[in-house]
């Protein structure tokens, strides 16, 4: 049950997300960054898994942050994450799953959501001002970044500062606006497999949405 509460982060995979070096997370401080959204939120005691055949995003940015939240027993905890932001994105064949363990008489129960399983882009999942707080990421089909800048300050990724992305989330977000970030005009990812703690979007459209509850562990990957 890899998507459940974990004592630590798989730093080897986290390094893949925060190119070129995981050492950039050492600069993460607790700061109030004024940006796109009014507020952040405490994350639950469960991470969730997401897969997609393709993700095409315009106005991409990525920076390090800390998500505050709880364990399933109610204890406060913190998670280092890489926040991936997109001005807009389309997602083909989205799957999201979360496993709730130790339910009396039932054991583990998996909630699965799927949407956008179509070659027609108009019938795929779409979002604007999309932010994903990622714990680890793999792309089985690789990734392509167009017009990428690596090593910019996180607080200068928004259009108001001449950046290419939507800007930092803002509100009570725990991140250093002077810390490491990267940005690109476009990001294309294929065969996406990721574990995340939170997703935030201005709008999130899911054509062909399906939801399923199953006993046992039946994650997206």
C-alpha cells in the first residue's frame, strides 16, 4: 500500500522531479508568497496515485515546498513536495486512486476515479491554473520541455514577474520565493505515474468521469 502514510519520501525519485538537484530543497523556508490562489490547505493523511497516458501543459513551472497535514491517527506532519504548476493542461486517460486502510470489517478499500479516455482532445481532461504537489514522479514514455529555464527564483515564475508559469500558489503556502525553480513554455509528459499529496485548479473538467469503490488494494499503478 505504497500510497498510504509513509515515514519518509523516496528521495531518489524526488530528485527526478526537481532537476538538476535535490539539494535545492535545502533552501526551502517557511514564507508567505503572494500569488495565484487565495489560500492553501492542510493535506490529509493519505497520498494518492495518478496515472495519465499523456499530459500536455502550457505555461509550466516547478518549485519546492512543504505540505503541512496530518497522519491518519491525527498527528501533525509535514511532507516535502515539488509543486508543478500549469497555466493550462490537457490530460489523456486520467486515473486517480487512493486506498483507505484498516476499515473495521472491510480492511482496505480503494477509491478510483477515471476520466478523459479519448483520442479527441476535446473529450480529454482539461484544467487551468493547475497545481500538483508531487512526492514522486516517473514517465515511462519520457518528457519534452519547450523553452525551459532551470534555476530561476520561484517567485519570478508568474506572468506579473515576466515568468512563463502561473506563479506560486500563494496564501499560506510554505515555500521560499527566492528558492530554486524551473519553468517552460510547454511541457509534454508521456506515461505519467506519480504520487501526490494535493491538487488545486481554477477549473477542472473531467469528461466521461467514472468513480468506483472496491475492497482491497486496486491502485492506478
